[in-house]
C-alpha cells in the first residue's frame, strides 16, 4: 500500500499494567481525545517487545531492522459522532539505535530515546522472555515465563482493553494532535506463569511515576504478536 510507512513484526509483547490516578495522565493527554477507562480505572503499561523484519516504504532495513523496544503508554479514545477510535498515547519509547529514535522524533515528533538494550528469549517447553535497558548505569528489566499455548482474547477482558488498539495519538502542542492508524490482526495471548520487574520508573519516566517502583502491577499479559503496518498519513487536529 502506498500509504504504508512502516511494516514490521512485533513479537512477544509483554504488558505490565499499573493502575494510576487520572490526574497523573492529564498533562500527557493530547487535545481532542479523552482517557479510556477499564472498569472505572485508568492504566499505564510498561511494555517490552521485539521489533523484527522492519521495512520502510517496502524497503528492508538491513542493519537496524531488529531490536528491542521498551515503552510506557496509556489508553485513550476519540469520539467522532457514533464512531469511537480506541488508541494509545506514548509517554516514552526506548530503542537501542540513535538513528531510529532521531527518525521517529524528526518525522513525527514522537518521544523516543536511545539507550542500550538487550534481550534473552528461550522458547522450549515454556517461553522465557527477558528485556533489559540501561539508564544511568542501571540495567532495568522485565522478565516473564509463560506457557506456549495460544489463547484467543476474550471479549470485555483486560487483554482486549489493552491490546485492541488501532490508533495512536501524539501531542504535538497544547492545541495540536496527530492521529495515525496501526493495522494488525487480533492477537493470541499466552498465560503468564511467573514474572519479575526491576524498573526505576522515576529515573526513566519522571518523578510522577516513581510510586510505581513499589507498586504491584494490576496484571501482566503477553501477546504472541504479528506483522504490523503503520500508515504514513497522519491527520492533525
């Protein structure tokens, strides 16, 4: 498709979901969208996943096509008449390559940073997935063990609330917002058996999130992932 800017495989997506007060998210909320609630609560997710087989406008990226991405995001919706667009807003996106961060920030005014990252993925009887990222001499990490069975996302579940998001919204300024479309099939999930999280949220994402250091996630979920495409065109409002 001529309008497809990026294609990639997003694999082994881990989401650690934390309940936060809506007031914490208000400063990051783009104009024209509203916070989305699951059972009257708002969430941020610490996300780790593999970005693989990346291509831009159909051209493979040989040296920067596979890497870990870590991000912190929250959940919003935009109401247009009878249509509701469920989407996400990124507070921060972390990748290992400076060129990837510079490109995303320059083209789309995203919130990428470039720091060292690494992963360890072992799939046998179980899945062992580990993502690590280094900020100010500290290695942060998120690790899960899951089964290898695939499960469909149940309607009205927390998995559906977190994963079924096909729009991204970026706060360009206090009065301008960009909207973009993300396309992928409905994902399968894996059952989490164990997990560990070692993240200095205050250093990574600002003091307002430092209380998450000692907060147990409301849920940990994991999706198998798929090929994903992101449209070049972005609407501004």
